[in-house]
C-alpha cells in the first residue's frame, strides 16, 4: 500500500516554537489543519486557516480545557488502519475524518515543578491527559500516521510533505520511537514528583529509581579496542562536566580519556583555592593547591614526573598564559586537559608550541560551581548500588589528636590537603603530601602496608617532612614504622581498628603526632 497522503493534521501544542512557519507550509501543501484552544487562537492570529476541533466533533471544550480532544471523532481518525476495509467503513458510517499527521507536545510539567514556588495544585493542572493519549494513538498507528512531538522534527516532515505529499515509513517509525520516549519521560517525571510527595519522612532512599540517558556520541571503542562504547547524557543535566564540555582542540576523546577527565574535574572542584590535578589510570598521581594556577600546575606535575607523562589534567580555574607555559615544559606529554576556560593566548600556546600540540584534547567545561552533591551509582549484574556521593568535606570538629606529641601548626594545611586527596585514591589508599602537594601515592593494593611502601618509594627524599593520610584505619603498626623511618612528620587517618592502641603506641614511640578523623573514605 502506498504511503498515506497527508490530508489533515491535528495540531495541539504547548510549545509553539516554529509552529507558524510549519503550519503555513502545511497549508500551502494542501493540508487541512484542525486545532484546539490556545493553539487554534495562535494559528488564527498568525493568519493560518484552521478548523476548530469542537466544531468538528460537536462537543465543546469543558472543565477549563481538561476535555478537548477526548472524542471518538478524533481518535477514530487517528487510529484508523487505512488497509482495513472495516476501519474505512467505520469512518464513513460515523462521519469521521482521518488524520494522517498529529502535532502534539505536552504541558510543561517538568518546568512547572522545577519552580520553587510551584504549588501542588499548579503541578496537578500541568499533568497532560489528552496530549499523551493523542501521541500514543498516533505513534501506535505510525504505519499510517505521522507523529511530531518536537519542533526540531518539523523541517524534515515539511520537506517530505512538500515533495511527495507523505512521509516515508522510516520517518514515521523513527518519529513514533521518539514519541513513545517523549511520553515515557513525561510519565517518569510525574511519577518522580509523586514519589517525592508521598515518600515517608523516615525513608532516606528512594523506593524506585528510573534512569534515562540519551546517547551523546559513539566512541571508537571502550577501555580496550575490542569493546564497543558510547557516551550518554542525563536529560536536563547542566553545569561543568565532561558530557557538557566544549572540545576546543585535539583528537576524538576516548572512553578512558572521559573517565580520567571526569575524575580530574571531580578532584579539582573540591578545592576553593587554585588547584591542579594530574590523573593517570583514574588515580591522581599529582595534585596541588597554591596561590596561582601556574604554581599549582608546576607542583602537581612535580608530584610524580614519571607518571605525569601521558596524563590527564584537571583545573578549577581558567588556564592562563603562565599555566600554559608550565605545561609546555621540556619532556612533558599531556593527553587531555579539562578547565573552566582558556585565555586566548594560552590556547594559542598549547595548540602551537609543544610537540604534542596537534593531539592534545582541550575541554572547556564552563564555570565550576564547587563540590557536587547527590547520588552515586554502581551497576551490578541485574541491578545497581546507590549511595550518597562522597563529595562533602569532613567536619574538623570531629578530629581528635590521639598521640602524646603536639601537632605543629605548620602541618595543618598539609594534613587538610592530604585528607582531602586520599578520598579520591583507589583503596587501599595512602598519600604523602608536603607544601599542599602530593609527593607520593599508594593506590589499590590489597595490603595497606604495601600502599604505604609504594607511596614512600614514589616520594623518595620528599617523604622526609611530609604528612601521611590513610583512607581507612591501620590494622597493624607496620605502616607507622615505615612512615616514621621515611621521615613522615604527622599522620591523619579515620581510626576504628581493634588495634588502634598499638598504632597509637607506635606513633608515641616515634614522636609522631596523629589525628583520628572518625570517618572513612574508601573508594573501590
């Protein structure tokens, strides 16, 4: 059967963007338009011929517009199967006109409930009933009906109507898929609103999680070349992030690039002072805060120069000329950089001067709004884990000095910095810091003493005079002995081991001050 010629369109939209030229083009192509309420008034004001649905059905709009299109003469015209003789006969018997095009978008429920002053009554009135019914009916019957739910679809539909009088089956199927996604998102938003309203005060976790993400782009491959991969974005997400960033320069981003860039930004946004973070294999191998971004970058790269080769960098300030000069240092190779912005002169330096200038990926993420709160997800086979994101600083009033040796005031900034950084290192995590920069990192070891030894070895001579942070308690005093022998001046850790006193005693024997924070920061 040939594609059904579009003779009539039913138009009822909340968002009238692009509607006037679209409707005018349809009329010029010989399409008769039927409409309701505000949409009909809008089209008439634009001088576009339109028939009133109420006049056609013989049933007036009522209840403040709650009932407009819910009528057999509307839905019969949409659901009619043009290849079924009985359906065609039903149209003739009951005086029903067929609609081959339905143009509908829904009441702005999501925008309404996002307003802090939105009342419950206003939210309820923004729950569309007729709109989703029209959309679903047209999408179900997409073999014969074209459904438009987004102004971005108008141009393609109009071109096809003008050129061939109908849309192609592929177009109708694609638009039907988009229509069902549109109503699903709408219902999901309503369900989420009701869930928030009805959630019991003692329930800290949502009873139901509905996740949706739209494909932003396909990637060449995943962590390894044999794995397919893509990057997706949550609808409505805004703010600084790799999925909303603008790539200013360089090759296509890889799966691993995106993971590391996200980690770099997550750490950089944790600090209020200028901060630079060096990421390698999703762990910070260097990080620093300082008075200027250039100084922070220099110190971060010096944390582990060997690992910094081929690394990912994250900044919480725009990259200026001085910072760009640091990044062009001899022997340095940078894979990608994420920053709020780049000074034009700095961008020129990074894209014209170093040997890696052609390949470095430069992401502009926009203004970093500070630490993010919210939920963190981990996918399991058949389900997922949900937890609060570990993004807020600890309350220092809970910190306790547990050893005999007094804590020198000049070490507090380093202890705060080390404690901030250790939460971002894969467990078991040990970091050494000095002058608010990382000088040694031990990550992801099955034994905490192994992580301690790795951090000390990475720091080398710089371990002397540093402070040590551990993401969880020390089960034995062996790490304390090694840290003291390397010249560590103070330790910060959660405490909570059954052998805490042994660890405290080891610190006292060595004259090492130690703080218990009372909070663990595992990162598996």
